[in-house]
C-alpha cells in the first residue's frame, strides 16, 4: 500500500475494488500501516478505487470512529454516490475527485481581483479562482449561491468544482449564450438605460429578500470587525464616532450580495444572473451600495485610470454608471444618501487596502481624508430604507 506522510498528515492510497472478498485483507493492511506511523490527520486517497461494497464501508466507519481528523478524498462520482446514498457524507469529510478542464483557446468573459470567468464552449463557462486554493471555501460559496437561488434570487447554479490545466480550482456553470453585464454595457451602449433598470431591480430584489438561515453571515458584524482592524489608522474620536454610527444601523435579515459590480453579473436571454456569491450576507442595504461605490468610484480617486484597467471603461463612465444606478435604486438623486454610502465605502476601502496592499499609503491617506471630512457633516447612516 502506497503511503505519504507530510506535515503530520498521513495519506493512504487505495485502489481497485473494495468488496467482501478482499475487505479483511485491506483492513489488516491498513491497521498494520497505521500502527507503524505517527500522525495527526489521516486521509484515504480513493483516486484509484473503482468500487466499494458494504464491507468496505464498514472499514471506513471504523476508521472514522477511531480517528476524529479523517477524510476520504478523490473519489470517483460512482463511489461518491455510494457514500452519499448511505449517509456517510453527512457524518464525515468525503470529497469527489475533480474533473480536469483545459482552458486553451477559451474566451475570457469576465475577470476580477479574485477570479476569471472563461467560456469553454457554447454552453459552458468556468469561473477560475485566482487567489483561493481551499476547496472547502469554494464549496461554502456554492452553498451560499444555492441558498440565494432557493430564495428566488436569479443566481447561476454550478454543477461541480473542477481543476483547470494550470492547477487552479474552478467552478463549472452550464449557461447558454451568456455574457457579462460589463461586456454587454460596452458592446451595446444604446441599451444602457435598459441595463441600468434591470441592474437596479436586481439589487432591490436582493436587498428586500428575507433570509432566516443562521449560516448566512451578518454584514453589520463584519463591518464592526473592519472598524476594529483599522482603528489605528484613524483619530480616536473619529473611530469612536464610526463605531457608534455603525452600531446604530438597523438590523436586517435581507440579503446582500456584497460585490455586485457588473463583472459579477451575467446576461442570459436578457435576464441578469449572479455568479459570484462568496460575500453573500444579510444586513442593511447601505452595505450593498457601499460595496459598489468602492470599485466604481473610490479606487479611481487616488489612482486615475483604475476603471479602464479593471472594467474597461473610463473613470468618468464608471462614475456616471454608479450615479445613474443609485438614482434608479432610490428613485431620486439625493446627495445626502450618496454621502452616507461613501462613509461606509471608505471604511471598506481602508480595510481592504491595509489588508491587501498596505504599502499603498496614497490610497489609505486619501480615503481617510475624505472619510474624516464626511464625518464632520453626518451623525448617522440612515438612508431611508
């Protein structure tokens, strides 16, 4: 039996069929192998296992009872189905082997800081994670997407997690003739008003949909943690005032996408579909709108030209798009509402930059200066919703 011990993780590689004829011998071999090793986590690699019977399942159950930190990985779809139908996937960590997808010649239909979206063929797109290598984190995002879908949010549901040819993880979606909303806006500028109406309607649908699932994060709590992280970058009086203002934000159990810029929206048959749900949460809608102010406007304020680099449109067009979207969302052009959104947006920007680009003092100081100026004008973050 092939084994590998690395960083206190012992992996055993099994193969062929595990059935009533050979189960006793396999169990004996596993036991003898484990007695010779010292480890903290046990993994069975099933990449070469073609079948498992009830006798094999009993071996797995005994191992689970003996070792708390135990996983079965790289199972074929057929073997995973056996684990799933017998309830094993509910009591232990079992992962399917990942299908390999080759992206040579694939069209990029969307890209961002964390992921890139490729069209592999007419019916299939692959979202590749540029900065996530943890399969569990991706599985969490897929669960969030399914939660939103069940609640009626137009969300693209993935079929499986895949591994692309450069080793990165991705998610496969089956969609017909879809394009990112960003590409549609650029290709069909004469339809801008139509796209903005649908965009605002999608945001309002999200932000008025109730969600009682306790597993969905609370965005207000998330921002209070952000404030704690950036307190050393702000005067104490300003930080204390922000904490008071954020604590006073109304509690809501309505959905927030959290990163709903137009590169994270696909257009299929004129319907808008969300494809990036890892920041799904619940809370007051100001958090949703502040997360849009950051990419459309705030990133450009200290780094002109960022919108062209990130979105493929000018800073002026990005600002116009943001303002038109907010005006449609509220049904009016209200400078006070936009200022309060900016306050939350700058908190987000300072935390994001200090966490991801701490050397960018120009942006940190610029956002801080604008935030402090706004704090002199306002004492609350009520936007009338």
